[in-house]
């Protein structure tokens, strides 16, 4: 009897252990499934993150290429600006030189004009002197002409 009772207790304990084992197996299966799902989610997130990193890297490379192009354009603009400044300075120096040359020519022209004016003034003065001399001698010449006319009338 006591052995029957022990066997019965033992059988009950075995059943309880088997139930616990089944519950633990179910929980292990559930945990494995949850771990698989978590792993899948983590892999998807990792793949998405890697994809985003690749996109960021690609966009950064494009931006760097654009930046390098912009820097090259700015360098070209700076070179053109420097060349334009040199050309402008050269043209300005030529203009100043030509203006100085024109000023010199103008000064020479004005000196020549002053000399011509002095010659004209001398000519006018000589003409005035000649006119004065003619005015002084005009009455004598008129008398001489009248005398000649009178003589010619007498001779006729």
C-alpha cells in the first residue's frame, strides 16, 4: 500500500514535472519565436540604417563635388576679376598718358595761338601806323594830284 501510495505520489510528481517541462518548452519556443522576430526587426533596422548611411554618403559625395565645382568657378571668377583689374589699370594708365599728351599738345597749341595773336597784334599796329602815315600825307598827296591835274589842263 505504501508503495502504491509512493508510486501514486511519484506519478503525480512526474506528471507535474512533465507539465512544468511542457510549460517551459512552450515558453522556450515562445522566447525563441520572440527572439527570431526581434532579430528580424533588428536586421531590418540595421539594413535600413545602412541604406540611410549609404544615401547620406552618396549625397555628401554629390555635395562635395558641387562644392568643388563652385570653388573652381570662384577661382576662375577671381582670375577673371584680377585680369579685368589689370586690363582696367592698363587702360586707365593709357588714358592718363593720352590725356597728358593731349594736355601737352593743347599747351603747345595755346603757345602757338599766343604767338599768332602777337603777330596779328603787330600787324594791326603796323597797319595802324601805315594808316596814320597815309592820313598825314593824304592832304599833301591831294595837293600834289590837284597840281598835276592843273598842269595837265594847262598843257592841253
